[in-house]
């Protein structure tokens, strides 16, 4: 049995053979559609709330008082709680998914050079840009390849708050 998600006239299988997924309409790009140097300026944005930060910190069992204790954070150099940096990382990559990889990613292979040069605070609005760094065919599987992305997140003042390089295994178009 194959379950399907239906968006207006699009039908996307969420379970079933990979072959079926490739013949469906996907919002994500296939390996051959990525161009080195292309910059995606993602239209989705998110204002980070206190609830986002608290829920993420609690769900990941992270009791860091800089994230969840207003009194403790008020005495820090920042004077207020910092948003959990792993939430920021997840949000940055998540914002990119709809434009570039939804339904066409096989796997994330890794992230490197992840930095958080400026903290995110409750009320900050995050926007994201992604640059295609490299594209190559898989050496072992002819139906896929690897794309390297550089994701950058900025707050409402255009201050860089996060950056990482990510490698993803992507589907090729069906032959």
C-alpha cells in the first residue's frame, strides 16, 4: 500500500518504491538541475518565539540555562535568553527544503564548517540563502549524486547568525 500526499493537483507518494517517487511531480530539484554557484534566496522566513526555543530545548533534553532560565540569562553578557543554536541550524536547513530538496533528497551525508557568529534571540526573524558549492555523480550508484550546499541564515538586521556546508545525496532524473 502506498500513502500519498495531495497538494491541489500534485500527488506525492510518501511510502513505496523509489521508482514511483521519481515519476511523481516533486518540488525539489534533481541532481542535474543544480548549477554550481547558483544562490537560492528562500522566500520562507520565520520569527523565532520563546515557545520555539523552550520546546526545542525541552524536547532535546538540553537544560542549558542560557536558553531556558530568564534570570540566569539576564546576568549573562547577553542580558536575555539565547535561542538554542541547534534549533537555529535546523531552522536554517528546514527553510531551504521547500525550494531545493523536498522529495528528491535520498540522504544528508554530513555538515561541516558550522558556525554561529551572532546569537539569535526571541523575536528575531530569520531568512536564509543557499549557494550550490559542488555537484557530482555518485561513484557507486548511477541513479544519484552528491550536492554540496552552503546555507546562511540572517536575522532581520541582515546579520549573519548561522552558516554551514552540507552534503546531500540527491536523486537523478529517471532515465
